[in-house]
């Protein structure tokens, strides 16, 4: 099991609004390198939403209950666009990179320009299912972020690279994990790992809040 901190000090420059202020929009859902992991994330969200529907049915609530999904780092809205095809999911997102906002209207999704893990944390609404795809590796404190999510969400869907190491990683990343290290990160936030796999260079994980 391994985890690597890839920066010195307390706050990596790659996690600040200033670093992201002038970065170009990244339409990942339209890019062959990224689309498979976004489709994989969608499938995990749907799996969690279906489980919530089953639980609602067993508790004699409406079997057609809608699952609330918050994408906490939604980029230009690609995953939200994929989730819009599911009739029993109500999804919204947040992102603080200005260039990504142009995609929200184009894709017909609901999102707000918030610094989720910083200054705007108190404004964020976390759904029953929280998504952090290609997010945790950018943060100053991914462990605290997962614990915060675990205090509010019933499920977490996350993705990060699985092959990165010190000296061999994207320059925008502040952390790296192998497969076992990523599971440990999710578990310390109060989740049991329900699914974990690789999609190309990315690892995707689904966690259910521990009972």
C-alpha cells in the first residue's frame, strides 16, 4: 500500500484558484483518453442510485425515488451530461476553474462556480452520492476532503491515476496512490469499498458509507 505527497509545505500551488484561473477548458467527455473513465464513473453512480432505489422500496418509500448526485469538481460538465440520461438521478456540480463554465450551458447541466474545498465550502450542497473524479490528487488535504464527504454523503465515486509515482506524475498533481493506497484513502473517510477497478491509466472506486 502506498501514497505519495508530491509537494513541499502545506498548500500545493496546483490546488489554488490562482493556478486554475487561466487554464484552458478541458472537455474530457469528448476526448478518447478520458471518456472511458467518465463512462465508468457514470456506471458507478448509476449502481449507487439503483441501490438507493432498492433501499427506498424496502422501506416502503417510493420505488421511483430520485437519487441526489453532487459532482464536486465537475469540470466542464461532461459527467453531468452523461448522468442526465438517467431518469432517476438529479445531478448538479461545482467547479472553480473559470474556463469550464462555458461548457455548462452548452451541455445543459446545472453547476456553480464554487471553490468546493476552500473558500466556498459552506455553500456546497452534497448529495446522497458525491463524485470526485480526478479531484483528490489536486488537493492540499484529500484525506480531510474524503472525511468531509463521508460526513454528508451515503456514497462516494472517485477516480485518480493509479500508475503515478514521485518523479513520474502529472505536474498538476499533488498526490499519488497505488491501488491499495487509494482504497485506504476512501476507507479512512468512513466508506466501505464496494467496487474498485482500472480504466486505462485511471482507477475508479465506489464507496458506501460504513454502517
